[in-house]
């Protein structure tokens, strides 16, 4: 069995609701053991409320992301404070974003700017589709308030607004929520872009923003 076949077999088992599902073509037998493994996957989390947001904040911090808390009433102040702290003067946003932005920064709505143009902006501000507390992952699905992938990958600083209703505990719950977005490119973000490929030295900002800041809105 190749590694690819094994991965696909496990995915099929995890997605199957039938304990007696048969292995697909090219897969090994042993459906009983496979079904037992499938049944052991957690499809629904048991962490909710404030504990769920605390878990997400903790995981994001572990990934070296910055985290702020806000309510609908304080969101404008938190956005202003985040941008002012970094001396932001130019902002690019997706066309469908509807959040209060400070007047001290020049705001540009993305309409297909080149990568070079996007690189000149101090920050991109987006919403999110879903956030996974267990893994500290933010998912963008290309909706109008998140925009095309380029705007969240090129600017060096990404400020992402996540509401409490978008936070789930486990990855399978996020997959369910993203079902309607399956045909669009998805961007999965777990902290700032980073790599340790060269001599195990961590370098940030290689494949995307060097800084990720998340505002959790309750």
C-alpha cells in the first residue's frame, strides 16, 4: 500500500457514517479494524462558550499570532489601536468588508491590484469564514468580506476579524461549515507565515504575512 492510498483510505473511513463500509479499490481489507478507527474520530467538539474562545486565543498565541478581544461596541477602538500600534498608514480591504476603520489610515478597496501594488500596503484587513479552536486555524473562503487569496498573502501584516459565532472546536466541524465554499480556493492560516527549512532557523514572512493579528469579537 502506498502512502497516498493509506491517506485516502483513512479519509474515506473518517467521512463514512457506516461502520461496515467496504474498502475502496486498491485498499487493504480489515474493515472491522478500519471501522473502529473511523468511530474513534471526534466529529463534534465539547468545548463551547468562553472556554472555546479562550482555547482559540491560546492556540493562536502559541503560533505567535497576536490576539485582541472586542465586543461589537469596542471593535472600532480595537481596530484603531491595532493599526496605530504598528504605525499603519495604508490599508487594503476586500470589497465586501464591513467593519469600522480609522480615519488616520488611507483605505483602498481591492479591485485586482498587482502583487507589487499589494506589497506597498501596510496592512490587509479581512473577515474570516471559520476559526478552529483546537488547531488555532483561521480559514478564509474567498467570500466578499475576505477577498481573493492574494490580498491576504502579499501584505506583511494581516488583521483578521473573527466573530464568536464563527469559532468551532474541531476540524470536522469546520469542514461541515465550509461545505458551501468547497468550489472556492480556501486559505488555511495557522499563525504568521513561517518556515524552518534552512538549518532549522525559523524565518517568518516567507510565504505570507510576517504578522497575523486576530480580533475576537463577542
